């Protein structure tokens, strides 16, 4: 069995999810009163709890079937972050000039989709590995184009048939999912009454597929 499935977690349940990015920072307070701070990882990891998104028996059954198909923590899958799923931010529709993709050098043909948070030198550049199929928009020199390129929705790469011209500004817009897995092997279902029930907690954690 593959370690990752391109199937997406039930969208209706995902909309009720709580969670977001997590970073790991070591802090040592020196005798002088100053702090020495060191970040363990370059990229943040996202954690979610989708339990609050289960609002009906239909939702409960959808999660149950999805959990069993993924074999609990064994197989990763796509998850739509309800707060951050578009290159445009704020839930807006993506546009072809939303995010930088690269600059042509006359040789490179493969570029990785990314999303920038912040500005200038302090910006955090997040690799996007799971763009939503059919959502990616590409522009070369500010002009949208669809010919001469292929987008791989399984890893977020954009491959041009021919190297973009030297100095050509490449940009992209897209919707994207987060690769996650269940962070539990036991799905605790509570049937409170006839035709009603809930799953108190459904922890999910981001993975690198």
C-alpha cells in the first residue's frame, strides 16, 4: 500500500477545523539576561483538530470510512486548511501573478510552487507540494499562459517545455491542500442520541509525503 493517498479529507468536516502552524524554537536564557534562540526546523508544521467539524451522522460516517481507508496513521492524505488554501490569501480566488515562481536563466525548466509570508528578507517561503488539480495559473513576464508547461499536482512542480528566457519573471496562482495524516489509531465515536453523534477529537498532523 502507498504511504500517501491523493484523496482529500471530507471537505464539509474540514471547514469546522481548528489548528494552524507550529514551530519549534529552543530558548536559552543567558546569565546576562539576554536570550539565545535557535529554530530547530526551517519549515513550520501544521496541526489540526477536525473533531468540531463533525455536525451530523453523515459527517461522522464520512470520517469513519475515510479513517478506515487510510488505516489510521498509516497513510497520509490531502487536507484543505480552511484558513489558508489560496495563493491570494484571505480565501480569494487565485491569480496568475499572486506568488513568485522564479526568474528565467535560459537553462532551468523545473520550478517549485511556493507561497511567501511577509515581505523582503524576513519573508518565509513555504514550498507548496499539493496544489489543487486544475487550479494553477502561471504567468511569464506578467502575461498569463497555459501552453508549453505541465503542472504536477502530486509534488507542486511546474515544468516548462523550453527554458524561460533569461530574466523572465515567472509567477503563479493556485489553491492548495496540506499533506497530513491522522495522529491517532483509535477513532473514538460518541453516539449521543438517535441520528446524532460526535467524534470529540480528530487530530491531524502535517507530513512530508
